[in-house]
C-alpha cells in the first residue's frame, strides 16, 4: 500500500503525512499500521532497527518504540517523546535516516557487543580473576568508544565490589568452618578473622 493510500484509509493528519513523506525520501524506511497508528521502521544498520510511532496528540513529535539503547537515550523524556525544543522537533530533525543516526551518534552500532565485553569483565572481577584497577582500566578502553556506557558501568561498580566482598567472605567462612570441624581453628579465632576481613 502506498503512503498516500495509508493516509486516506486511516485518516492520518496532513502534518503527520508530511513528516512521513520526508522519511520516505530514504529507501531504508518502511511504514506499517498497527492499532490505527502509523509506524515508521528505520534500518540503521544491518542488525539495528529504530521504530517510531507518529503521535496523534503531539503532531510535531514522535515516539521511539525500539528497545534499548534508544529508550534510555538522554534526549528522550520519560514518556518516550524526544524532549521539547526546536532542535528535536520531527520536522526540523528528520529529513532522512542520516539525521536519526546523528541524534544517536555517540551510540555505536556495536553497542550491545561493547556492553557484553564490559559485563564479561565484571564477571571476571566477581570471580576474582582481575583486580578493581584492571577492571576500571579495561572498561575505560571500551567506554572510550561509547560514552553512553559510562553511567551504566560506574553505577554498578560499588554493588560489584560489595558482591565480590560478600563472595570472598562466604568462601573464607566455608574454609574456616571446615578447619573448625577438623579442630584446626576455634570459634573465637573465626570471629576475629572474619571481623578483620569484613573491616577491609
């Protein structure tokens, strides 16, 4: 179905159709209808698709439907609309898919791959295979490719350190309990030893 036919069939306003036609200038855009809403599907690369729905209430705005990283992008407000302001109005911003790429330019196409690399490093830290300084150093290298990852990572660092400490204490406690059973350590020594470990 042609875009004009979609507009007539679903009584889509002229202002929304005007925006849709601007997007249609790029061959990477396809349109579809669901629950009487017009959606645009934009292929950003071979594996990443940005889906937007055109707002009936705010006709110069659009909603980002695609899941992370786009929904959590700092330019988006809580309800999923681009924050108000001339720069972020659909008519000013979106003359082509390239404009969408510019909006999300600091999120690289391999965002998920980079995030997995960081999560792998965090797992190694928890398993005590790398130190905190090694974790920070390696994560910084990855984050230099994607600034958007920075907040996610460092919000987790404190909880990671706590989790790692708790794992260490559990592991040491198990060893001490075994030593107590074997008669090689007393309960009093256990209390003192764990007290020192927890204070670090």
